[in-house]
C-alpha cells in the first residue's frame, strides 16, 4: 500500500482518506457468554475507557459507593455484571475501592455465577 500526502498534508491512500478509515475502527472487543455461547456486549477498551473512568469518578466524587471511602485508588465497576445482562452504560457503573469492596463483590458474583451454572447443568441431565 502506498501512502502519499494531499495538498492539506493529510495522508492519502489512493482515493480514500486514511484518517477517515482509522476513525471508523472501534476500540471494542467482542466477548462471549460461555453459558449461552452468544455475544453479550462489546467491551470498551483504550482511550474511551479512560474517559469513562474519569467521568464516573467525577460523578461519584472519588467516593466508593459501597463503603463511602474517598480516595484515588478507586476502580470503576459494573453494578450488574456484563455476563448477567448488564449494559455498558454510565448508569450501570460505579466507583468502588479495590480492596475490600471490589474484591468482595467479585467473589460474591463468582459464587453466584458458579451456582447458576451448576444448577443449570443439573436441570439439563
């Protein structure tokens, strides 16, 4: 592929503008719900994720929504997990401290998910 510059200094690839093509790329990664085998949502990655994190932390006042602790060591977490049908929307996000709140929430969700998968496999037999 041969790239050149037009009179404005923009990169050109034949007739199409490379910048325009790059802007159409999305920083998402499709995930699979292993219990159903179907795509759930497109996960957000890269700079878009950084902007979302900053927006949620500002909205929540850099305060953990579980224990109320204020700090900068907060994580942005989905209130309803994506595997459980949660959406990639600000309304489904919260700032939460990494330890102990996020760790405890993750352990609880893993147990719930494992129990659901176990119960689903028992009903299939």
